[in-house]
C-alpha cells in the first residue's frame, strides 16, 4: 500500500484511551488529554459516542453525538484561561 493510500485510511483524530479520569486523543502528530473534570460531557457517554470525534476546523474538536466542542489550544493551557470548556 502506498503512503498516500495509507494517509487516507488513518483518521486525523482518534481516541486512543478511555480511562476513568479522562480521554486521550491522537490529533495528527499531537497527543491530547481531555479530563472529565474539564469536559464532563464525555464522562458517562457511551463509548461509541466518545469515539465519534472530528476536527471540523484546525484546532477545534467536535463530538457531534454529545454536543461537546473543544479548542485544542485552550485545553492544553486550561489553567491560563478563566473560563473552562464544557
């Protein structure tokens, strides 16, 4: 299989771990942690809905089944922002 063909089947965003304290994502070459404390909409969601994540625009994640939206920059530096993402 050619590298170009492989790129087409590997998702840009993938949930890699669903843990008791949050969700780990692989977003292109970056690894990102989404804490349930900061994103409570992911906490008790069915696995299939948590796995259905997209990046509709660069740097923004969307779980369409859960109505959860996250900004990657804010998530990586939550302690620097006065508002928490929900």
